[in-house]
């Protein structure tokens, strides 16, 4: 097979939809499909996400999957070495992944021998083919954020870590030469309009409303499809097999999806009558048949029919912070659901429109990206009766390198780095923000600003990598986390811990870039302490909700959150009522007050109620009441008894403060514990 493929410059590949931890079944299906078609194997298996590279029970805690659906799967057999992948396997990440493991390999790497994770975004070569891909799924509210998730994760991190980020898309949009294959887990936005929508909606009726609104699929994937224009684009995620043919405009300015209608004469008709007259065949089209009810493991090169249905071109949302030169432009006729400004102002800050990027001169569409038609194919997950597998013999349309394709001693094709992508990676290495919730993604400066830098880095890559024969992806897999032991039953597995993956270390050294994914043991321990503190805050938030409920029942207090004037600073004062032995002239109840430290800038040595400023991270005013009470006195609130009048005062800096005062009772038996930096005495 190796000599035959070398002669025809084609590559035999198998494409599978969602993996869901079923490698044994997938490999068995590929073998059967190849046998049915007279092939002795494939050069590459591509899996379209939800791979679930679970090494052990702890990795399950890094997956965004309900506990009752979490399964170890069979990947650990390949990770441990007890099994070996029969075919070179390449996969992208989806939304059900052991994200902690994939994060070790942000730039891509081997998760097991012969099984390669593409990374958050990447371009690689296999023989004559050039493959580009993006991992994750689209969520507009996280698109413009950096990769802030880092172990140890909280519950929100597990649910956001797999969301596509703009910086990764921005990097792929700098590609100026032709690629052959594009990969994304979820479908490119509105790609269904380039296929048989009627058939799709008859099987998945919930898709119709999203398609009509222009929200079905990933806007980021559509940006990339319109820019990279590969010969093939493969996706998964929606658990249905669906082909389409996407036509690209000749001029760059026409590549922006609009609302005009086009006659798609090469659309695949999934409702075609297989017993009727044979339809005209397009020689360049992927031969697929999603009508025939054959077993999924036997799907190979099948037949299609032709449709004369009229479809509208893709519609994308234009207010999600997309790239400068791709996607809808202001004033476009694209249909979208507009959010009124009055409503948007009431939403959290993360829903706000991103600040517009500074205007930069746009560059002409790359002349080396010449393809005008992309064959799109989405596939299902690996289950009996599902259409999850397709085998293809693909010939390249990309510019071929001067050197011969890299092969192993047995004649198998080997993965190689892409020179242009390595240069882009170096150019953007400094803009990557990782593990910092306060960080912001650097503003998109525009392609015209980035290209000179990328050209310089291309020279560096040529001198330091290509000319030194270092483009071959090293087969340097190594085990990092413990291997799953079926004999060891763990009822409540611990959360995953962070490992410094040697592959990422080697890749960063190869490119001479900072490895932002490396952490010392001291740094890991520090982050663990921060998480523990955050968990304490979460516990206080829960207590605050209880306090808030009690406040709603208390006489003189309202159920609604107090109004906070945005022009003033707000603090809370907590009048803590404590019980004490009956004493003459004192009574049974007392009020806990604190003496401010002598070093305090405002009101040193003055006696006051416990309290402090309402912080940004306080979810409610009552959260601030609970937090300040615990921080300043060590007491735990039992109930809110009422609310006193507000106080207005100015600090030494001249800032106006509004103090909201609450009367509370606390749980008995806890000693008063002061922060000596703030208070010196209490009575």
C-alpha cells in the first residue's frame, strides 16, 4: 500500500464521529470497513472529538459529564501499553473530555503510542496532506476570554475549559496557504444550509429553529471554514451523519456569509429516490449515502444523488467578537437575534459586547488559498445502527513540500510539523494567557500587523527547525498520571492533579518559547491553597443564601436585594447580638464591638461594628455580611434579625461610603478571633 499511495499521492483515511471512550469498537469497525472495500488498512484514523482519554478514575473528575454517566472506557488500555493502536490516530477535543489530560498537551501531543491529540488548535502534515483543526465547542460568552482554567478546577472550570477561545482561532486565521482537511467538533455555523435541510430537520426537528435563527453550529468553525477553504471538513457533536457542499466566493470580500440565495446544484439530496432514475454525478463530490440502512461498520465509499433545491448561504452572528477579516461585517444583511441595549445592560459583564479592536488595514485574501469548494461531512457516535464511520482516499490540493513524505521503517506515514504553523505559534506565544482569571486576551491587532512578525518567525523556523531536520513529530509519548487498575475500586476518586508533560516541555524548547504550562511543586501547592480558600468562600455563599432567606422572614427586612448606588462605595456593618450571663445593669444580651488598630489610616483606635467593603466577588450583600463577620470575628451567623438605618461617611481619601447595617445572631460556642492588622480589642 505504501508504494501505491506514494505513486498516486493519495492518503487513505478513516473518519469517525464522536469517540466516547470506545476505541476497541472503533478500531474493529475500521478493520471491517477496510476489509469490505478490499483495503489492507488506512494511513490515518481521524476521530472528531469526545475522545475521552481517561487514564484513571481521577480523570473522570476532569470531565463535564454527569456522575451517573461517567465511565472509564477502554482508552486506559492504550495508555498503559496493554494494547497498541492498529492505525495512526489523530483526534480533536470535544465537550466531553478528560480536559485535565488534554490541557497538558495544549500544543498537541501523544496521549498514547500512535494516538495523537491535535491540541487546542494546530496544523500538521501527514504525507502529502495538510490537516488543520480546532478543539472544543462554541460558547460566545467565553469566546473572548483567555484560557483561565487551570488545576485544581472548580465546577465552572470543568464546564468552560472546552469552550473555543478567540486567540486560538485568531492564530488559525493567519494561515495564508492551502490546507487539505479541516476539523472541528461542532459544525461550522449554518453549514446545514449547504446540505439537505429538509432531511436533517425530519430527523432532528429541534435543529430547525436554531437554523432559522442562524445559531446552529459554531461561529468560530465557520470563520475558519471560510478562511481555510479545505477540500474536506469533518465534524461530529450533533450525533447524525450529514453531508454538504460549501461553495466559496472568488473574491475575499464575497466570502462573508450573507443572506442572498444561491442555487446549490451539487447539494446532496438525502431524500433521493434510490429506485428512480439515477441522478447526475459530480465527479469531485464525496460519494456518500445516508439513506441506505446498512450497518455502520460497513460504511465506505457509497453513492449520492443530486439536488436542485435552493438554499440560503450561511448566516452568522456578528456581535460575538469574531475576527477582523472574516465573518460578518458591520452593516451586513445577515439575520441575527439582536439583544436590546436596555436588556444587555442588565446582564453580567461577561455578556457585554467586547470592545472593538483598533482598526487595522486588512490584507487581500491569500492568493495561495485557491480552493472554491469544501466537502463537509458530519458523523455520528460509535453505536450499533449508527452511521459513524467513513473511509476515504484523499488526494492533496495543498502545495507539496520539496522533500518526500516522512515514513517509518515499516513504510507508514509519520506526522510532521507544519512550518507556517510553527512560525505562527512563535509569533503568538507571548499573547497566550493561561491560568489567570484576571487576565484579558490581547486585542486583535489585525492580520496586516501580524504578518511581518510571522514572516520573521518563518525565517527562524527554517534556520532552527526545518534545516536541522526537526520537522518530524517525535514519538516521545510518556506516561504522566497513574494507570487505571481495574482491581482497585475507588468509590470517591480524588480530583486530578497537574503534571508537567515532557512532550510540551520538548515542544516549547524546540520553538524557544516560554512553557506557560509548567509549574513547580510550590506553585501547584499555592494554587491548591487558593482553591481551598475559594471553597471556603463558596461555603460562605451557601450560608449567605440561608441568611438571606432568614432575612426575608425577619420583621422590617425586605426579601429583595438592597439597591446599591453605583456612584458610591458600599460597606456592611454587622451588629452582632451575643448572649451573656445575666448581670446587674447589663441584661442577658450584649453587642459585640471591635476597636480599630492603631495603624489604621481611617479612624484609628475607634470602636466600631464589625464589617467592611462589599467586594466584587461577593454574590450578594448578604454574602458580604457572612464573609466580613467570619473574617473579622471568626463568628458564624445564625440568623438576620433585622436591618438598621444606613450610615453615610467619608474616608480620609474623600470617598463617599454607604454603610448598610444588619442585626444578626451568631451560633454559640465559637471564640472571637480578631485580625490584628485591623482590630486590637473587642468587647
